[in-house]
C-alpha cells in the first residue's frame, strides 16, 4: 500500500515525510546516528580490507552489495507490478563487472548486449501481458547498477587501482557526511529547501556543505594518494559532488514513485543497501572518467 502524507498531516497523495514523526533520543534528521556510524565504519572497513589485501576480492564485496541492491530494487518494482527477470540481470551484471576488470573494453558492451538477449528470452514463457514493462524494468536495473559497477571494476584494474577506488569512495562519502552535518547545523530553522517535491530534507545549506567537504577531500587526496595535482582533485570534487547529489535525488524520486520510504531495512540507520549505493552508482562513472584523464 502506498503510504501518503495524509497519515501524518501532510498533503494527501504525497509520500509521507519521515521527518514529520517525533524522533527518539539519538535520532537526528531521520537517522539513528550511532547505528548509522557503526554500519558505515563496518562497510568502509570491508572495502579497505578487500582493496588492500587481494584487490580482486573487492569485486566480490562490491558484487554482493550490488546483488542485494538489485534484490531490493526488484522488490520495489513489484509494487508497480513490474517483475524483472532477476537471474539474467544478476548473472549479466556479474559478467559485465568481470569483463571490465579482466577483459578489453568492448567486452562490457558485449556482456550488456548478451544480458539484454537473456532478459528477452527469460521473460518469454510468462506471456505477452506486461512483457515490455518487465523487460524495460530489467534493462533499467542492469544499467542502473551493473554498468556503474563495471566502471568501478575498470577503476580497480591499474596497479594503483585500490587507491583510485578508495579516492572515489571517500569523495562520495564526503558528500553525504558534509551535506548531513551542514544540513543539521546551518540548515536549522530557516533552511532553504533544494528540491522539496523530490527530497524534502535536502537543503541548499546541505549542498554547500557537501561541495566544500568533497572539494577539500579531492584537493588533499589527489596529491597524497594518486600523485596528482590539487587542481585535478578540485575539479574531480566538483564533478563528484554534482553526481553524488544527483544520485541521491534520483533514488529519492524512484522511491517516491514506488511509494517507499526506504528501499530496504538491512542496514540500521541507513535503510536498504540501495539507499547507500544511490550516490555511489552515479558518482562511479564520473570519477572513473576524470581519473582516467588526469592520472597516468
């Protein structure tokens, strides 16, 4: 059932704003902050462990996250009676990520095309009713999760790949952290809503905090981790924060269309895995492209 704001005193027909409900102690801006920090540290720890031991194991770590995210997305789409062929999307996405790491560039495109063929074939036995809708949803899910995952795999391939991926992860996380703390401090009281019809909690103050944090992180990380120049880090930071915010807003729009507050509940203080991947999947190809251009 689609949750509406009428239940919380808002405008009928609009998804409920979780910020309308009273918040227990320790809950700020709709999050259980201690739980969110603990989960975030654990996720980053897993990334560091895999990146700086046997770096190929990071693909397994990332693949598990994308697989859970795909499961959450498939469940959300079912609220709109869109039933994507899960198995070919999952296996095709794994093939695309594998090709990006071990094979030549054209292999990713071939894997995507073969995934499309598998989706078309897999859905045939269920009949014509909803065929186009289900196939379109499956292609969207593949493009939304697997293609960005392939760019992360490509980022990991060079000798300095772990440091490239770490830079990408830190820049994306910095956007979330900077925006969150700027939003709950500078944005109090007279906060200026950035996109109230999409994500009521997003403010221009939060965006300013995200931008400042990510640009500073880029300026520091490029010389320290990648032997690049500070100005390259600043440019990448600007692009990364724009992509991260777009990813957050896009997933908020998807959830509103599906009538969901969160895509899942697996991660305490965060929601679903896809709620943590939203910025990463959009930021990944942007960061990969700039790293490929700047770092040799």
